């Protein structure tokens, strides 16, 4: 982590939702921010869900549910820095727990999983950028419904490269001039 990102040339148009001029949705629909998992525990009603309190530099911690229980130990998750997609609508789970985001993780074809980590020096709440994709007008939670088929093809274009750096269509996700990355998973899908 903390790898420097070289300047990349990306051609683009003026469309707010797409820099390719086609009007297709792209990375700019996402509001992804740096967070710190302050507490993590197993959801009592779901076998695969972590429940977390995540500090995103907001007034209160955000509650998020992540389907990684059994894929990584609590010790690797709790007190760690993560990337959180913040503009998904709230999802009300059992026992009054409401998930207000999604933690990004890389998953290899063999099922192994690693969290996507921000650079160590990125302040909490820092917005993750992708060169060439305007981040000024992220989609609102009302549009990005969790079951919508419209944003999932854009999410499917998030992958780690041959250095385990998180990318959108080959362009690194960054905080400042430093890349966000998995620890070692290369060519993995990010979800």
C-alpha cells in the first residue's frame, strides 16, 4: 500500500455521467470514501455477515454490514482502514441493524478475499478518485437502489491489476497521488 500512482493519460468527453461521451454510466456514480472500522462483530441472524461501526469523519459512526464473516478473522477487519461506498441506500436488516454502505473487497476466483485498503496517510472521509472520471456529481442513494441492475455493470469493471492495485477499467483508484490496493490479490474482482 501507499504505492505512488504514475500520471495516466485518459481520453474523455464532457458528459457528467461518462467521460467517454457515450452517456453510459461510469465510476463517477460512486461515492467511495476512506473509513476506519472501529468495531466489528457477527450479525446474530446471518451466517456470513459482519456488522461494523465505521468512522468516516462524519458526526457519528456509520453502520455497515459486510458479507465477509468466515472469510477473514475479526482481528483483520476491526481497527483497520477500508474503502466504503457511501451512496447506497440504507438496508434494514434484522434486529434493528441498518447497513449504510458497502466495504470494498477483492475476491479471487478461488474464493480468497482481501479488503481494499486506502493509503495509510489518507484522512478519514477522503473521497476516492479515478483519473479521468469526474467525481463531482455522484449518484444519490435514491437512484442507486441495491437491487438495481443499472449500477452493477459499472461495479463489475472494478478489479485489481497485476500489482494488486484497485482499478476501474485499468485506471487506479487513488487518494491524492497514492493508490488504493489489496494486499496481494491480482486480477481479482472488487465488490
